[in-house]
C-alpha cells in the first residue's frame, strides 16, 4: 500500500513561480531521503538505491477547489483523483517509492498529493518528509531534519515467508476516502 497525504492551498496560491519553487525545494531535500528515489525489489525485500527518482506530476482540475473539498454534494471518491497513485499501486519494478501530484484548480487553488510506499515508510515518516520539504520551500534550515536509515542494523531481518495478499493495482473497494472539515475553533468577540 501507499501512505497518502493531500495538502490543500487556497485560491490564488498557484502561479508558475511557486510551482517552480516547489520543484526546486523538492530537488534540494530529496538527496536526504535518497531511499525514496529508489525502487523496491520485492523478490529480495530490499530497496535499489540507484537514483531512479521520484515521480512528479502536474494536473489541471476543471473545477474550483472549494467545489471538491467544501461542497455539500461532494463525492468523497473524487478525492481519490488527487493522490498520484492508487493506494494499492505498488511493488512493480518501475513503481517509484515517492510520487507527488500537484493539482491546479480553476480558482488558482492547489492540492499537493504525496504518496509514499508503506513498505519502507509510515505516516510519521511521511510527515517528516513533508516537514523537510516545507522547510526547504520556506528557505529555512534543512539541516535540522536529516533522516538516518539504520533500522536494518537495529532490527535485522529474518527470512520469514511473506503472505501474498494478491492485491491488484486497481482500487480496493474496502479502502474508502473520507473528508473531514474542521472549523478554526476560534471564538469571535
């Protein structure tokens, strides 16, 4: 499976300068997360870190951002178009471990879908990656976040036979999308 996050930015956020800045800051931090630029080799249970790269896609969405995330008649399944990959689209030799989709809306709003392979990352790892990318994008010190990939020395693997879940690359009907809308919670005086 993939661990997915979708970040939304309001109307007026999208312009070519910002999009180029996102790409540049991603290129700046990706070497720190070099395993995400590799490919998972299922047969050997390892990551081939030969710098194949992450996938970066830009998409145009033919609606306003608020129509998708704030409308009362929103179909939550439409949110599944914002991540770059299907949740179960993993384990092929060519599948990147990190994929990013920038979705540009008619209102100049933006959704950034980030997908990381759950084989090597969890939601906390995804949050750390997003924080590092955010720091780089803001021009902040990127030295503060530097992942250490030493878990094999701490938790040596054993040759357990792994179950074959026979997942397909198609959307699993048991995985559902939900949206949650939170008010700011600020009281107005």
